[in-house]
């Protein structure tokens, strides 16, 4: 590998580690933008309470306590919801997380899934009812989920008068924003998205579209708001009863129904399935509507989903996500062993060619083109491919990137302990034991298997690589560091086991 290219790789890694490890954490975070006018009218009746809560921490706490006192609870298998009479919106959602309950509702004004926020709904058993001044009766019901079906919000509009009534346009929204676990609150603003899933031929087909403020017309299977770990989504109703989806900042999405005419005694029913909870691939897939596509696995999404499926199957046996990562690393090393052996064989051959390469460098120091030609001729005669040593690393990079995104974004890993001091594989090692051990193993690998080169620049680069990787992994998820540490230990063991055999060959 060319010396300048090696230095470029080292400097790039160093800049990455310095920026994301030190500088980025100290930069002031941008203030959240205000909600756009597109949905301002929907929350206008709560403006006074918003101003009151913004006047200070004590008034905000008082306002929150008052809202909760006025609300009625709704228990679900995974969370406890509070529904406020104004608009019958969800003003609180305490989600049962491994490390404690998490409040998902960022702004209780008017709350998630609120409708007609200018009206006060009265609770009638499991239903909430209100009447408009013109006589239109509105009944809103939160229906529970089934074994493989989403919970639903059923809205019944009826005309008990003796004259026709125009329902007018009405909306139901999620947002603005969505809260998350305490450890992610600092970066939550960066990960918030308003998004929709454009349906394809099946649940696995289609694509995620991140919304910009404005109207969005499309065959969306669902729309919603998410962050790294949680999702609030509504399945977009089919047909012509609804206008294009409306989106606004900061991360708010609304379904807007078109106006309809109800004759005396006539009724109209709307059913909107919804989801409010964690983005767990293992259970989102059972709804078969593409909700699992909200999990951001990055560019190598298919590889990330496959890795998570493998981890899930191993976890069913071990019952521990940490040991599942270790076992998966063993399996990956076994699959990659033929390439690893070929790489080590190429590196051993390169070391044997080093004396002859040094002679060529001295002989043609002033003629680079002739040096390259003679070097390639030497490789050809010896049957050595200098690039074959990099092949296993190039193949592992997509796996490494996909695993990084899987461990960082998959809810299954959140709060999952391994052993002793590692209580959360999705968070960094609190005592930095794993990254330091990983750096130590990489350093021993370099000492055990010196670089096949006499260039002092490349030797210096290889010496500093363990330090650079250690710094880069200090703030990485401990599950990812565990994978890299296990992989490094296995690679060192393979080198020790095959060293004499390769040298004799």
C-alpha cells in the first residue's frame, strides 16, 4: 500500500476519533425550531397553557400535574397512557423499558393522537364523547391490540339533528417530537424524524421517506415520528377520505380528513391503527405493515437485519446478548477462515519478498515507473498478490458497519447486560475496560506479526493503529467493542496456531 495512502487512512481515523470523541460532545446543541403554522391551528386552544408552562420550571411542573390529574389512565401491555379530556389526546406514555419507565410524550399540548382540541371529551366507559355546537356528535374509542394486530383508534361521527351537518376537515397528529431514554436525550434532537413508509408489493418492499415540512401525497402504508429507539405511527387510511399527509417542525405529522356531509340520523366511522412504543425488530415484524423499516440500519441495512436475526436465534439459546455476540463472532471467524488463511499466507510471502523489494527500491529510486514495473514483475514471478492480505478486512467492513448500526439502534440490545460491570451493551463501557483490552490485543498482534515492510513510516503507522482504534472505541457501544475484542483475540490465536506452518510453507 502506498505510503501516502496509509497516512491518509491514519489521519482520517484520527480526525474521526478526535471530532466525535471530544469536539462534537462540547459543541452547543442547536435550539429546537418552533412548530410551523401548518399545525399551529390544531394546538391553538392550548397556547395559554404552553405560555404558562414556559414561564418557569415550577409553573411547568404545576401545569403537568394539573393535566395528569384531569386525565384518565389507559393501560396497555407495554405502557401506561394518560388521556386528557381536551381533544382526547395522549398527554403521557410511560413505556416499560429495561432500565426503568420512559416518558415518550414530549409535549402534552395537545398530546399524541388528539382530535378536535377545541372540544372537551367526556369519558363514557372505554370511550370519549363530545358534541359540537352545531350538534355533531363525536365518539372516540381506543381499541386494544390483538395477537398480531395493532391497536386502533375508532372515531364515530353521527348526526342526531333533523338537518344535514358538514363535518368539516379534522386532523389527528403525532408529535411535536418524541422523547426517549435518559442516556439518549442529549442527542435526541439529532435523531428525531418525521417519516412515512411508501408501500411496495409486500411489507418487506418499499422505502422510508423522511419528511420535510409541507404536504406529502403518496401511497404511504404508515406515517409517524421516531427517534433512535421509539416510534409513534399511524397507518395511513386508504381511499379518498383524507388529504395528503401534513408535516411540520420539529418532527410532527398529521392525518387530515376531508369534510363530509351527514344527513339526519346518519353515521360515519373512521378506524386508524396506530403504534406507540419501542422499535424492536423482533415484534414489529409480526404486524406485517413495514413498521420495522423505521429501524435505521444504515447503508448495509440487509446485512444489519440478517445479523440481528442471527443474534436473536442465538439469544434464544444463551439468554444473554453478550455471549450471543461472542458466539456470533466465532461463527463469523469460522466462515471467514479460508479468506483469513489466504491473507496470512500472502502476508508471509510478502515478508519473504521484502529483501528483494528493498533492492529494487534502492536500484530504481530515481525511476518510479521502472520501479513499479519491476515490482509487479517480482509479484508475478513469485505468485504473490499484495492485495489479497486486505481481502478479509474489506469483507468484514460491511459486517462491522452493519453490526455498529444494529447495536446502536436495535431496542433488543438496549439495557441488555453481559457480565460484571457491563450492564448495557448499547452504551459505552463505563470503565473503558473493553476498549483498553482491545487496544492491548491489537498491540500484541503487531508485535507477534510485524508488518511485512522495512518502511519506517509504515511501521510507525502500524504502531499507532492500536492507540487510534482504542480512542475511537472509547465511546462506542460496549457490544460493538466486545465483538471487535473477540474478533481480535480469535485472529491472534489463529496467527499463533498457523505461524510455524506458514513459515515452513
